[in-house]
């Protein structure tokens, strides 16, 4: 007996040391990122590249733990995305967001898809690249808006509305992608997409109509009970959704949407620290799967995508803020603020990591997020300089 | 009363703004947690804020006391944000309203609609928690709390 215990003990000891060291490295990076005023996601990705296969320090024993932790991280990221907005805000988003949402999708999803196809990737991988370039980072953007004291600005509601619409668009996009990833023949894929969308539609309707009943039930429990209940529900629904081939992520997202009222606020506060922990593991694990040698090759496509979809987001912001009656400066600020991509681009790319061309998708997505998460907030900060340069050229041309 | 514009900020809270008598645009962002941001808009770029002041809940109370406002609106706003399905509305009696001169009890408002009139604003004065015998006058603003359909009924009663 004793030798076995000793062997297991030694393995656990190694795992603890590895995980502990990784967490400390991430802590230093998170601190550095907050000092620089940007999101920690790109730093976590770089750390993952350094620690993964082909990196400077290869970790071994704790990889299983990291893999499961990463999956939980995805679920918690989507859960908090669902928790972000009240059902009232989502309904308003649905009613008013048609035009800006469509413009946003065309300007930002289509370029990613096209670049994927041009690179000669399999269709599912190209669709995923479209998603990577489409969804702005609500985490980065809300931080930028509050750091720059811009929450009260005239164009800010339009920025937040675009985020709400993208949030809702994920509810359609994720099941479609999950079916594309799982399906083999065209007919089979179409059927899976159909089933997935109907299921999501029903669950979404149930969540928005009767979510308050479940929320009221959950709200009676103390914090400990609530945390465990929400965590349990998220994993349970996520797992069931995965079994139905709808993707675990969308299940977690729907749980978040279904929670409303006071319990939504409490759950958000309770889940956030847990999400930060597991999300960090997820970003790290995502980067583990990328071969650092492939990254330089991914830089050029990522840079091209950043330019095209940077202009795309400027277009989205221009349209969305214009509908609220913002001026030229406001419209440009709105677009520049929306450029930052982050956590959800990585989540989307991770769905395809096992696909044909999935490895390339992973490295392009990583490079793209590295660039846009750094460039986006900088452009948002200096958007007025760009805007100030424009009207001076235009005004004399206009009569009156 | 100055017109206050209300804009929802999904995921953040709500923004309220108005134009001062000298033409400056002033806004307040009320965060979900109760923190406030007070801002003055730029004249050249009306979307931009030239000044932003971060106020904790306590700071906001202090500023409110100095400015001498009533707390009714603020308390009711907080309640409205916390309880889903509960609406708060400010209903002003027009000059032609047939309800002017009647008491709240006359309208049997709570019995018929389930809506409570929690305050009545008359000029600079606020009457908090008015009883059924309170007489409403033309120009009064009643602060009503209840379900949105209930409040719509009250609006109809007051305008009848």
C-alpha cells in the first residue's frame, strides 16, 4: 500500500508546485496588465505559449487538471455573459438592435469568413474565424469606457447596445457552429442546426418568460447554496447541451440568461471570482495548444484581419451611434471603442481546435486577439485625434 | 419642471440628463450599485463630457443635501431597479383633468389598480406618502408605484 500512496503523493506534490507556479506567474501578469490599463488576456496567451508544448518550460503532470479547468472556464465565461444583461435589456436590444446588429455582422463576420476561405481552410474553420473577428470584447470595452470616464458620453448607449446584440447573436451563432463542427454530411448538418436552433429558441423563450420563477426559488438560499446551485446548474445544463450536440457553452449562456432580478446580481458577484480563476486557466490552456513556431506565420493574416475588421467596427460604431444622433466625433469614438476583441474570440476559436485547419485557426485567433486587445483600447483613447482631423477637411466642402 | 431625459445603459445602469437654464447639458450616470457619475457636456462636441465627477453613494447624498433636493425620486429609482416588474412613473395632472380637486380616495386608485401613490410633488413642495384624503390639484405630479398596466390605468383615471 505504502508505495502507491507515496507515488500518488509525489505526483500530487508535483501538480501542486506546477499549478502554484503558473498561478503566480498569471498573478504577476494580471497586475502588469492592470498597470498598463489593458486586459490580461493577451498576457495569459503569451504565458501559455511559453509554458506549452514547444515553449520554454513544458509542464506535464497537471495538464489533465488544466484541461478540465479550461472547459469549466469556457462555461463560466458564457454564464457571466448571460448574466450581464437583464431580460428587459435583452428585449430592448432585440427591438432596437436590428439595423446596427446586421451592419455589425456584415462588416465583421464576413471578412473573417472570407479570409478563412481565401487561406484555403475547411468551411467550419472559416465560419469560426468569422466569429472570432465578429464579437467585440464586452470585458475590455466596459473597462475602457469606465477607465476613460466615458460612460456618460452621448455615444456610449450605442456601444453598449451593439454589445447586447452581439450577446444575443451568440445564442444563434454558437449552436450553428456546434452543429457545423459535429456534422458530417450537408443534410445531417442542416438537421442538427435546425434542431439546435429550435431547442435554443424554446429554452430562450422559457428562460425569458419563466426565468423569474427559478430565480425567485434560488434567491431564497444563502450565498453558499446559491453559488453551488448556479455552478451546478451551469455544468449540468452545459453537459446536457453537449450531449445533444448543441455545445456546452450555449447551455451555460442560457442558464445566465434565465437568471433575473436580485438573484442575477448576487450570482454575478459570487461567480465572478470563480470565473476569473477558471478563465485564466482556459486562456492558458488555449495557448498550450498553439505551437509558438506557427505564431509568426499567423501574424500577417491576423494583421490584415485587424485592419479590415477595425474598419468594420468603425462602420458598426458609425451606424449605431448615428442612429442615436451622435456627431462625427462620437460616431468615430463608438467605432474605435468597439475594435477590441478578447475573451469570446478565444472561446469561439477553441471550439474548432480539433478541426481540420483548427491549429491554424487557433494561432491566427491568438495573434488577432493579441493585436486587437492592445491596439483597440489605444485607438479608443485617441479616437478624437482621428475625428478632429476629419471635419476640418469636410466642412469647407459643404455649402452653408 | 425641467425635462429630464432618461437613457438606459445596458449592463451599467441608467443615464439621466437635462439642460440648465444657461444652456449647459448636465448628466448623471446612476450605476446599478448606486454609485453616481456627474458630468458636464462639451459645447463643441455634445457627445463628449468635459468634466466627469465620480461620486460614491455617500458623496451623492452629501451633494444632494447641499443642493437641497428631495430624496423621494432617488429612493424610488433604486426600488424600481431592484424589483423586476415594478414600475414607477411621474403622472402630472393637466389643467383640464377632471380629477383636479378630488382626493386620492375618490379615485379608489389602490383598490382598482393596485397602484400606490407614494408622493405628490406640488411646485417646490413634496408630500410624501399622501393618505386617501389628500386632494390632488391641477399641475400636481403624482409619483405612482405598481405594475406597468396598473400605472397606465391610473394615468387614465387621472386624465379622465
